RNA sequence: GGCGGUAUCGUCUAGGGGACUAGGACACAGCCCUCUCAAGGCUGGAACACGGGUUCGAAUCCCGUUACCGCUACCA
C-alpha cells in the first residue's frame, strides 16, 4: 500500500554550513532528490546559516561541490536562511499579535538556576510559564523600561500528532512539550521558527530529514498551525552510524563526501551505496545506475532502522561501478588522478588515446577505486620501473632466472611480429623447451617488465609496453641480476 | 531522569500470518578457473533481542521487558 504524496511535490535539503558535506547529509539530500526526480517534484537547496559563529563560506562551497559531484542538482535558486531574518521576525510578531506567544523576561541565568535546582531534585525541568501570568500593565512597564525578553510559544493542551511518511503515526502529548522560545532577546529567531517560516515561504510540501528532528516536529506543527499554514508531509530518515553503532563522527574515519572522492570513489557508486542506507528497492537489487535508482525509488521502501556505514561494501560497490559504467564515462574521473600523480600530461594521454583506453580497460577490472588504478598504472608510463623488493626476492631467487630471462628476451626479440599470437608462441616455446610451467617463466618476466608480481596478463603487458621498452626492461633486469 | 524512536546473519538488507529448513549482498573461509592479481563460478559458517498473548498457524499482529539511538538550550 503506497502512501499518497502531496502535489505539487516540493522538497528541500537544508544543511547548515558548519563543516563539509558529510555522508549523513548527503544521504538525506539524495533521498530528497530521488523523491523529487521520481515523482516529478522540485528539489530545493537552502543554506541554514543563522548560526553566524559557526557558518563559513568555505563550507557553503564544500556543500555545493559535494552535491554537484554527487549529481544532485537543485531546481531553484539557492536560498540563505540568514537573508530571511525580516520575515522570521515578522512571523514571530504575527504570532505575538495573535496571542499564540508571550513575552518572557526570565534571564538565561535565572533559567539556568531553576534548571539546576530541578535537576538536583531529580525532576525534569519544564518552563513554568510564570511570565505568561504577568499582568498586562506589568508587561507594558517592563517593555517600556527596556527589559530584554524572548518570545515563547504557549503550547496548548491536548496532543500533537502526524502521520510520518516513514514511521507512520507519531504522537506527542503536549504536556511534554515546554513553552519553547521562538525569538531570542536579541530579536533573532530560534531554529524551529526560522525553519517553519522558510518552509512555508518556499511552499515545501514534504519535509524529509534525519530522524534526530522527530522531537522538533511537534513544535514545528504547532507553529504551522498558529501561523495558519497548511502542514507538509513529514518523513524522518534513520541516522547513519559508525561501526560502533554510535552517531558517525571523526573517529570513524572519513565523514565528508569529499574524502571519498579523493580516495577514488566514483560519484555514482557513492550515490548507490548511500541510497541503500535506509532505503531498499525490495528484492535482491543492489547495484544500480542513477537512472535505475530514480525509477525504483519509492517512499514505501524507506526504512526506519539506523544503519552502519560499511566502507568495505562501499569499495565493493565502487568496483562494480568501475566495471559497469562505459569507459568514456569514467575516463574523465580517472584522468585527473593520473595527471595529478605525475604519470602523464593530459595532452600526452589525448595523443595516445587508444593505448590509454586499453590500459584503463585492463586495470579497472582489478581495481576497486580510482586510486587503485593510478597505483597500478605507474609501470606503464615512462621508461624505468621501480622494482618491488619482495617481488624480486620471491620471483628471481632461482639461480636459473638470468638464463631464463635471457632466453625469453631472445625469443621475444625474434618474434615475427609484436602481437599476441607470435609473442605467446615465443614465450610458450621457451617454457616448453625448459620443461617449465608457464608461470615459472611468466612470473620472473612479470617482475622484469612491471617491477611487480601483480599485473594484467603478461601478453597484455608486453603489448602495452611495446617492443622497445619491453626488451629494455628485460635487459635492465639482467643487469641487476648480474650484480 | 522525562519524552520519542528502533530492533532479522559481524554489516547492508529481503520478508508484511502458511511459500521459512528465513533468501540475497558485503566481509570471512575453502574449492574451481588460471601466467600473477583481480573479475567470475561453486561451497561453507553466520540472524528473526527476550517474555507473554491473538491465531489451527507468528520473523510477520498486540502488550510488556531489555538493549541501543535521538531529543531534552535565548544550538542547528
């Protein structure tokens, strides 16, 4: 049974720019985006920069970059909460005039004191509404004399409930909700006020966010109602935890999507992996392109349970995408890393396009990340190779190695043509004459050619390197062995 | 403490009263393939938190307990 979505469908992602775009935020953004794309809705981006002390332009940029990298494009101009101060204040003022809120002159110090007292008694502190009982002339007097005050919402009796898109019915008895502040004594709005005002203004019809906001929701519903605005549908997505079951934080390793980008994760793999944290298309489907995710996304598949971020599975997923996507699509994501590693210039790669594509084709099968590819690509660029000491120790330890390599060199040099058929014939011939299994010859040769005991098939390596470099590397190996 | 939320292999999950001897994937182990490494194929170990109901029948519905998570600011 699928729940009905409102029309028009307008969703938003509203991060506060106090850091980078972390995986939890990215997942929330992705689910919002997927919902909008699947059902023809509008995806909005609002930067909640009201906490001026912690907000930075740099993290705003990081959020844009992160979203763009993930392919989560927004449909209307970005809005900034900080720019809406006047409206927030006007809405708060409206609430005061309508009698839904009252002035509270209690100072933070007083409140803190009473809170400490209640705690000492083992009681839960709840604002006692004493300022709501002030006589009108007393209020007038204190306002006139310039006493600072905040605006508090007068929570009515009864209960507040809603039908959450992911959790179903959730009910809060109003007696458990304290008369919360909506406007500080300096005239700036508290989060719940700003959010509601902005969501009403942006005509947001589905508020999908982390379930750490569940306890804010009744307060926000109260505000919508007092403001006479229609309620959006609420959807509370489960949290993402670290491997210890706790909320994700620095000690769990990388949290920022940018970190994964730099570790060589493909955006589509990141999206795929993140989408599956808290959502399932049902059945055994796992690896999907963005398009497939859009087609299959549904609020019915949204899960309630917090999930644990498993890096191993992300890497596996990345390997799947690395091999599934058309080479033309992933090449632009790999080339910058190749260039940054100093292996080749963009121009050189462009001039040797066919060779480069062949290399990538060979390496991507045995890689899980872009970084893996770069690491493995090194031996194919330039003339010299770095010999891996362990590989040398293991593969060249047999005293006949020099003889063997020399023979292989001569056979290769004598090949009628530098192509797979003749090369294979040459090498297999050597192995046969010496009564050796192919591996006994190929492994020492692999080390001579690539410096490593791990590489693509030996004939592919020979082709990639070309005749000249292949023979030269064997010669170098023979010199090393002669010492 | 109060309030709210959640509970299937180590992890991501399928399942929504009988198809469950609980399926898939990651990870792990073994085997196959094989010039190495990957990829791929096959096999294995591994879960319905606990207790009560309801029902002919419960992983599935209800209640309780426990555990975990979140919120509990003139933070967002």
